[in-house]
C-alpha cells in the first residue's frame, strides 16, 4: 500500500496562556505532513459507548489502552511514530482551536463531530512545537459550548492584556469572572447554553463596557472594543518673579490655579543628582529554553534579586546574586514550558524595592 502525502493547510500558530484554556490560532500556508482524516460516518456506524474505541484500527500506529476496568474506564491513546514511548506519550487534543485534556474526548457525542483529524508526531511537532511531539488530535464540533472573546483597543485593535470579563446570569444571578491572557483573549465553556447574561468588561486605562449577552449558538467568537479613557486637565497659568535670598539668586514660580509653589535654583550642581539606574537585557526576543543576560552598574557591593513575572503580575522565576562594585553581568534561564508572549524582568534591591523593570518577548 502506498502512503499518500496530504497537503495540510496549517502552517503557523500561536499559543496564548491565561486562566482560561490555551488558544491555538491558525493562519493559511502549506505544509506537507502525514495527516489522517476520519469521516464522521466511520465513528458513529457502530454506535460506540466511548469515542476512543472507534479510533482503534483507523490510523496505523495508533493504539487505545484501557487504564482501568469497566466500560467507562479511563482510556490512553498512544501514537507510535518511530520514537521511544515514554510515560508522557499522549497526543495533544485540540477541540475547536482550544487545547483540552485528553479525557475530554470521552465526553464528546460522536454525532456532534463535524471533522476529526489525527496528525502524527513529526508533522504535529512542526505545527504545534513541543506540545505536538506525541502527535495531535484535532476535533471540530457541529455545536460547541466553547466561547471566545477578543478584548481589543478601539483605535488600533490590539489585544488588551489582563482585561476583566464578568458575566452575571439573569436567571439566578450566578457570576463568572475571567481575565484575558497576554493577547487579550478569554476562552471558556462555563456559560450555560441559551442563557442570558449581563457582560461587563473593564481594563486599566479604558472605559468600562457593558451589554446584554445571549449565549446562543451563533456567538462562538465575539470582538469587544474598549475606548481609551483620556482625562483632560485644566489649564495651569504660571507667573514668574525674581527674589533675593542670602546672595543666592533664585526664581520662584507660583501656580495660581492650585496654590502650588515651584522653585528653580540654577546654582544647583547637577552632578549631585543620582543617575537613573540602567538595566540592559539581551537577547529579546528569546526562544523558549534559552538564556537572557542582565547587565547593570552599581557603586557598592550588595545583594540583588532578579525575577521574571507575566503581565498579570504572577512571579515565575526569582534569583539572588551577590554583586560587585562596578559592572555586573548575570544570566537567567527561560523555562521551555512558558507560553510565548511578553514578560517583565525586574531587578530588586535588598528591601524589595524595584530598581528597574524591562520587557522581554519569549517566542
């Protein structure tokens, strides 16, 4: 039997992590890879109790093993693609573009499946990175409970990271709260079907947004545009007068509208003022599993702490060093399990005060 290579119109992808499940977005391109598409009729012809049972024998090298006894026991899917099988040999499951746990497959009604595709490890790794090393199972449903909300800026349509999306049910006043990920995306399957909610969206620096949301079948994805909150300050009028004090000529400005007095002394030695702390971080962008280097200069020997946090303020890494007087250089390792996106690298002094903060991009 000849193996027919199939053109898979999947090339690039991006995974965004948040409190909600990660989202995979595909763009058009062409990749030659081994992909097997199973027709829905093949899955439902025997009326299986569990969907995993019907996968046996459909794809070469795919095995389904029962880990517990009973009809509804846990099933383990293994795809052997010329590689050593380890303890973690389960493929990644993607349902309607969202990465889900593999046991979710047993909860799907086979009659609700629109398309079912299996990609083996080599092609899945090229498409999904390390998450696809054991292959990928891609399922598209006819009627999905997954809802995606894209919170964007009204002017440039860029994603608003950390935006808060609140749903209040009109039926029983149940409240669900979600935080957008670094790309401004909220993904959830917790909303009840055909229920009506009051949706409130808020973010720092933006006007709050509120509307009535009907969780019908036609709202799988929705864009939410927030308007920037711009505050106009009142006009400030400054007047100048020259005064003499102990042979020091100075200049005093009086703010008439607020009663604030601003004093400028041209004789102040500018060299006495401390220089701003400078922190240099490279490379940026940096790949997962890579190393970034921190360079800074201090005038005394003391302990310094560096940490990496995401845009939600969650600390992911912390390291302490004993610095020397003058130029210092240290390095931090990037965990390969972190999602791609924007992170903050902060340098702290001994009392925990932030000396400098710089952004890095992890790819």
